[in-house]
């Protein structure tokens, strides 16, 4: 399964991370209208692209592009700048 970045979900998650206490955003984060695998995928992207600090764990199974676990600690300065633009 291949997912593509959804800019609306990406931005919603960035704003959720900005407002959340440290280490409180993970793959179980509920965003109305989106599936959990979409949320996990986008949280992984946010970390991998350097917009947030955190940990991403991928399994070696068939959905290896979708993280099994994601924990976001905080936005980086690049992440803060992105949502301020």
C-alpha cells in the first residue's frame, strides 16, 4: 500500500503537535475523517522530514511504509517556521 502526503492532514497534525504537551502525540492520535494508518504515515513523514523530533518504528511486514509506532516529542524550529508561514 502506497500513501501520498495529504497537505491538509499534514498541517492538522503539525498544529496538534504544537499544542500538545511533550511526547503526547502518537500513532493513536484521532483526527476526524482520517484513518489511523493515514495519521501514523503522516506523523512519520513529519519526523522524517525534520519538522518534529520523535521516534518512528516500522515493521518488516507488507505495510512497511506505515509505521507501527510513532511518538512525537516536539516541533523543531523548521516545523515551527512551516506552520507560521
